[in-house]
C-alpha cells in the first residue's frame, strides 16, 4: 500500500474526505498520511513554505489526492500542498497527483482526463470512444474543469505531468478503480515533470 496525502478544502468538503477514509478502512487501499497543515504564515518566502509542507506535512507520502469542490481552487493551503507535492526535494521527492472532482462540481466539470496506461480500459470500460486532449491549451483545460486549481490546470496541459482527473462517483462506487488509480499515479510519479512557474497563492479567494 502507498502512503497518501489528501488535499481538500476543510470548510466545505470534509464529508468527502471522511467518506474516502471510510472506503479505505473497509478495503485497505492506501495508508492515510494526511495531517492538517494548520497555520503557516504567508509572510514566509515560497521556498520556506514549500520546505515546511513537503518535509513536515507530506513527509514520505508518494501520492497526493486532490479533492476538488466548488471553492477548492481559491484556497491558498491547497495550492501550497499541490506545489509541495510537485516539488522534487532533497529529503522528500515529488509525489504523483490524482484529482477527484466532487459532486457539487460535476454540473460544471465536463470531462474526464486519463494520464496512465490502461486507465481508459480499466476505469471507464463503458466509454466506447474518446476525444484526445493532447496538445490542448491551458485555456481549453480551464474551460473543461473550471473548479480545478490553476496549478493543476497548468500541468494538465503538459503530457509529462501524468495527472488524471476522475469524478467522485468513479472511486466511491468501485474501490478497485480507486486502487488502480493510486497505483498508476504512484508508478508514474518519478517520470513526472511538473510546471511550477506559477507563483504560490498568498491569500484565499
């Protein structure tokens, strides 16, 4: 089992985090290493924030699951956790990232994005045809997934990032699919090349 950090908007989406842990307790899919990042001063510089989260909170996790609700993209701590998950540090290396769109967003997020081998066949066998988004722009992805944090959108437009986006019902209804996605995200993490050029968010919006 892989050690997983779950990034989410605590104020809005705690019930989905709780439900994910209930599923995991029943099926033993991953080791939950999530901790509340608490109060970190945004007066610290980017490197200090990144190092603190990467080395103190994410520690030896290898997969970060980002639960995306209606206000997730505006939360500074979520952005810091994503940034720190993507950073390849000297103590703790980069993590693979899996994005899960929660039910409140599904009227707006109009797609699924697969980044791993055999994912379409194993996770979405009911889909008989797929549109490719290879080479799509950041604007295209932002239109498809308006609630996904901007740092994730930057990286969906890069084939080297290997981030998949799946709706909540896919993993909630079938723990085997959650297990496959976590394993694939873990397997491909070392080859990921993330775009970290976007400045770290300094305030919630």
